[in-house]
């Protein structure tokens, strides 16, 4: 299932990238996502969050009440205008769920625009498509949480 979403931040791409790769910011994002537990790591231009979240109701009968979600973004070098491209990987360890895609951070929208797109797959015969449809809102909500936390973060200066 193809997923595409975007967020806007009131800062240029360089400042927004610094925020997106800050462990304290990523901790705030995990807290705002109501994660039961989480871990965050940043290695250069690669970010990784691992969150234990409440399972969507359609998936809970397969996964149990919670599931672990691992998100990794590997950013490339900045271009002349400060924009960057990266790869996104979202996995659910122990479950046949994966999303691979791309991320773009570019000037726009009064500051920066972050766009993420990818292909969400749940490899369960007959039920995969339904579970993809139930998981997609969680992926979209995660980007919205990044935007909400990012706007507060940038307002603090």
C-alpha cells in the first residue's frame, strides 16, 4: 500500500535537519506518540527510534495488545539549497510488516517541507491488505506528531 505524507516546519532546512537529528527532539516525539517505552539513537545522519505502542485493534488479535515499531531514517548530504534526501525503513520485529520508502526535506511552506512516501506491506495471506489499511493511519499520525512537536521545538528557539 502506497503511503505519502508531508509536514511543514517554520525554519529553513538546515535548522530543521538539526532538529530532526537531535536525540532530545526524537525523545519528545516518542513521548508525544504515547509510547509505552522507547529508545532513540542518532549516528551521524541516521536516526533510529524504537517504540512500544498500542496495537491497532484490527492487528491486536495477531500481535497482542502492543507492538514494537522501529523507524530508521538515513539522510544523505545537504544540497546547495539545504535540501536533503533520505531512505526510510519502518519495521515491526516479529511481525510480517515493513515499510520502505524515501524522505525529502526541502525549502518551502514558509520554512521547510518534510515529505515521506513509501510502500507499506503486511505479508499475511488474505488479511494483509486489511491490516495495511489499519496500519496506514498510524504511519500518517507519526508524521503529524513530528510536525506538532517540531513546531513547539522550533518556537522555543
